[in-house]
């Protein structure tokens, strides 16, 4: 018997042995339910061919040809990716709207004897829930921003705090971008919708009754826009500010961006994309430092003359011009692990003070 559901809460999704997206690879790559695997019943070329025949030729031939392709593809999945699944396998299956593609897959799975569940409304059900959470309603979580200038160690501290059990939201990891001129990561960024899917999944797994520590970002991370409900909560959130000497920040930046710094061509290209107000002479001097391999000196120059002024401007713009309450100032005086652990201690203490209010 084919079950049906619209429950996509974390607990409901985690109860399935697999979430199977039967849409084409291109649809899956653009966005999908986090944790899903792609077992397409039509690949990209097949879907395009069937659609063209349906619109421009014969609807009957399109259906007949499409059915043959779907049958062959499902057979390949049964003999391939699903071959080791026993009779207890409990999958959730979806397509674009919960129609013919997922219907074909669940019909076969049901006949095999698997207790299969169909997602009513398909991917569109998931997308409506994401939009409702990130666009249409206030965020349920109490955020605390981890603020501080470039190179101060915000991302590293978030990692240490997450290990300690502090609730954290790593926007740079979710957006696959480190939020700076040199912030691109291998593989590029997810689509805007995929970024939002990752955000919704991460937030839905956090306890709204406990504070969530999130790195202070601008409203865009690379090319991805922070959705309005989250941005409104970030704009109103209290802050814990990190401080560190410029020399330490420069050293940390070089260490964190070691792969990028080693690519002289990529580094030089990035420097040519600096804002126009920097000035041609200064950019030329920085490009010369990069060419000479003096990356730590370059990092310090960028911090003092580019990133810190930008950080001050962004701080004035956050919160609609209103000053947000600053709950603590935490210093990280070196690159040593001990300094990071001490900063984590202070941050946990500051968060505990917020809980007590």
C-alpha cells in the first residue's frame, strides 16, 4: 500500500531509509530536499525530448515513448542503486509536483513490496515550506551575532563552539562562500533556492528555546542573498564582538586562504576586482606584493585599507541604523589553539548571561 505525506519536519524525514528525488539531474542540482538522492526516471535529454514531442508533436507518442523510458530507467535503478535493499526498505519518493514521475516509481516499489511513501505535491511542497519559514513569518529562533573584522577568527570560533554543544549557524558553509573578495570555494555556490533549502533544514534542527550563534554577515554572501526573515532577525540580534591585532588577523587570513594565496594568477585576478575607490596606485602596489609572494604583508594592507573600512561601513548599515546591544567583547590574541579555547570560554559565558536575562 502506497502511503502519502506532506510532513517534512526533520524527524519525519530522518525516519525514512532514503529520500529519493526522481526528477532529472539538472532539476536535482538546482535544488532538492537536503539529504535526498537522485534516481531520475527521465534524464535531462529524455525529459526535454518527451516534452518537445508532447508540445510540438503527438501527446500520445510522447506518453508512450516517455513510459518506455521511465520503465527502463526504473529497471536500471532496481538493478543498480536499489539492488542491495531488502524488504524492510522504507523510502520517501518525490518529483516536481508529486505526479506521474514519482507515481511511476512508487507504483513499482509498492509492487516489489517496499513500504514506500509518496510526497504529496512533490518538491513544490518542500519549497512552499521553505518560503513560509524564510520569507513569510518571523524567525522563531533567538539569534546572537558573532561579530568582528576580517581575519579575527569568527569561523574558527564557531567550529570550536559547535563541538562544545553551542547552537551555531554557519552561513558561509551553507552558502559555500567565505564572504570576501577571495571567498569563492571549489565547486562554486549553490543556487539561491538550494541555499535557502540548506538554511531551512539547518534552522529546523535547532531548538528555538536556546540562543543560536551566527556569524555577522552582510545581506549577501558571495552571490547569495540572506532571506528576509533571517536577515530581520540578524539585524535585531545582540552581538558578541571579537577583537584581535592586525598582525594576528593577517597571519590567520594567510593560513585560512593558503590555497588561494598560492595561486598567483587567481590572487592577481581577485585584486583587479577591488572597488574603484581604492585607487589604481594602491592596487598596483598590492599586485606587486602578490607577485613577490609577500602575502602576509599584502593581507595586512588589505585589512587596514580595504576590509576594516568596509567593516565599519557595514556596521553602520546593519539594524537599520540602530545600534544593537553588544553583550561582550572577546579577545583572540594569537593563532594558538589555547587562545581560541579561551575565547570560546568567554563566549559561552556571555551566552549564558543572555539566557539568564
